[in-house]
C-alpha cells in the first residue's frame, strides 16, 4: 500500500501570497495518478487536480499541480480569501491493487 | 446537474449493522464507478470502497474488508454500503462520490454532502 505524506501540516499565509503544498509517496505513483482535493469546513471535498497536473472543470488557473514519481506539489499562485481550507492529495490508478489512499492533509490558514 | 444524496446514517451500537444509501441524479448512473469515502470527526479522508459501473468489480480498504459490502442498483440509480460488525472507529461522515469519467480510476469528481454514522453504546 502506498502511503502519502503531506507537508507542512499547517501553512499560515496571507491573501495574495503564493502557497506551495507537498505530497510525498512511499513508492512511485504510476502514470502520475495523483489528485488534489480542497475541503472547506462543513463541506464535501472538491476535486482540484488529477493526473498530477490537470485542472478539473471550473478550477481557477491560480491552482497548479506538478511532480512525478514520489514527489508532488500543489501551488496556489496568489491566494484568495476563499482558498483557505484543507488540501488532500490522493493516489489512484487503473490496475491492482485498487487502494485509493489519501494523504493526511495540509491546513492552509490565514496569517 | 450531478446530485448525490446520502441517507441512512445515525447512532448504532457496536457490533450492530447499518445500511447507507446514496441516491444519484443528473447523470447516467449506470455508466460510472462509485466510491464511499469516510471522514472521522476532526480527521482526514479515508477511502472505503469502490464499485465498477456495472457492479462487476468491488474493492475495499483493509480496515473494512470482510465487514462492509458495497453494492448498487442501476435501475434505481442508487448506491449502497452495508456495514456489519460496526466498531467505534467506524464513526465518521460517509460520503458517496462519483468517478470523474466513465473510466474507473479512483478520481472522485463529484461528492455528496455526507451522512454521519456514530457507533456508540
């Protein structure tokens, strides 16, 4: 089973700043099958990025994903007030074993 | 638009059973793989189970294997999660989620609002 470790646990930034969130896998994630989700308090998660770098429908271009192998990054270029939330990475795939594990999350809070 | 509405949550004693439902609308339900994902209070997301669009394949997290069963009724546009031998650590909000595309890969593009299951004596 692939274990995903996100860092930092909490990131304190101000609106307008750039945010860089990390997700490290315990073994290589095949075909860059890595997704990012955003979750605000009391809400369901929302898909932001899939395939490590493809934005989901309706996601602003200030969100970008990068990386391959075991190291992945979510970057928010200029933070808007609505971006302060918890972010999760997830590994997925189309072959056995079908274990779609999530990272533990990074909380992005207003400084 | 895509809608997923979970129901069936509540308070249940340890060792008992509960069945969750997820009513889907706004898309061709029988074309998409579906997931259950849970979130314990104040904790992160945990993937629970997946079922292929036609019910032909089902896979589970190790933490629920042998106790939980995912199923679907494509004639009723409904997803189910039968939870047996419930434990305190199964306490969580349970979300149903739809695959982003008709290919089942694990990317959940749409989510319901969740239903809370509390396992307590």
